[in-house]
C-alpha cells in the first residue's frame, strides 16, 4: 500500500526521451509517489498549472519549451504552494548548473545517474519544499495576527481603516452603495467595576462571536477601541444595514454572558450610516462615513441606549 504520506505527493517527470522518463516514473512510483510524465516543456508547464505537483523533475533540453524556460515560468507563477524543481542535465558544465540554480532550481542531477541518488535528491528537495511551505504559513499567520485585535480577533483599526478607505475608493468608481455600522456596549464601565476587567474582556470576546454569524465575507469588522466596534459593509444600503444592526442588537440583548462569578446580561447601542446616492458616492470620504456612523451612535446613546439610529454622511 505504501506510505500514505508519500501517496499524497505529486511529481511531474518532464523528459522528451520516453525510455528515461519511464524508468524515472517507475522508480518514483515504487517509492509511493504519484507521478505524471510530460514529453515536452509545454506539457510540463501545463501539468504544473493544472495538477499542482509538489515537485518537478525537468530535463533541460526539451522541445517547445526548454527546462530552463519552464523553470522560469514556474517561479513566475503567483500564489499557490512552492513547487520544488530538480533540473536533469547531461552536461556537467558549471555554467549550466549555476544558471539553473540562479534561476530558482532547488537542485540538479547529471545524467547518467543511479536511482538511489535520484531518490535521495527527491527526498532532499521535498524537505526544502516543506521548509518553504512552513515559512510561508508562518508569515501568513504573522500577517494575520498583525491585522487583528488580539482580544476579539476582529480587525484592528489600523488595518480596518485602510480597508475602509479601499472600499470607499472602490464605491466612488462603481457607485455601488456602502454602509458603516458602529456600536458599543451600554454601561460597560459598570460591568468592569462589578466583575473586573478580565470579565469585561470576556464579554467583549463573546460579543464579537455573537455578531460574527451576521457578517458576510466582504464585511470588515473591527474593534474600534475599548468596547466600541465598527463594521464596514460594502454593497449594503442604509436600510439593510439598520435591519442587520437591529438583529445584532436583539442577539446581544437576549444573550446571557457566563462569567466566572455569575451570569450577566448586557445591551449595546448602534449607529448606522450609509450612502447609495451616486452623486454623494462620487465624492464620498471614508472619514465622513465613519463620522456619520459615530453621530448616529451618539444619538442612540442619547435616545436611551439599547437602540439603533441611522444617519447619512453630510
């Protein structure tokens, strides 16, 4: 049955000499790898794009596209996982080897070679590929953490501010509606004073979880500061955003927060601003949209709290 880990590894063997390709294919399949053979450079590149292999063995001299040309094209592909590349050459000359490594190859092997050497170089190249993947995942995680509020895992305001500016720039061009929702917890200081700041933080974390199911992937939720939250909603009219805010408000109001010392309830006030007028959208400013949502939130607080108020930007 083979090693299940190896069974998931896909390798492309690109060689226009069919006998060579079949020997390599058989050797690697016997190790447990999935293998496909390409007889020319164009076929090899096509397999890289459609089959997503972890490793490519590229003969340098092939018709249609040379191994070097395929290598350059593979390294130019954006996105996706790192693809390991081993160049296969009949020329042990230094210039060709150096050129291939400088172009992005992970390793090379010179014909004629023995199968134990090939197997060892494949294993080494796959280890290099795994290191690339681990580093990429770690960097993505760091980027994600840098854009997030640690407590709620909503976006932080530095990141959300840029996203909101980008969304507003987009609606200025498209003239599609956009709304902004702000809310904060009513009498949140009382929760901190009564139960302590750790419990207050727990409540904020739960609030973020409560409203998350109402959000679309295009929405931009952020912790604005303290107990205040902001949600940018592209392609959303003011009326729709206000209705959504009301559902969120009811969800928070009806929720029982389980804290260390007791059960607690809390409410939130919401301010909503939105624009769908094409003339206003053409000159819309992100700060004006936030100010309007903030003014609506202030009106909700002054109007008795635990309510939704809405305004358009001036």
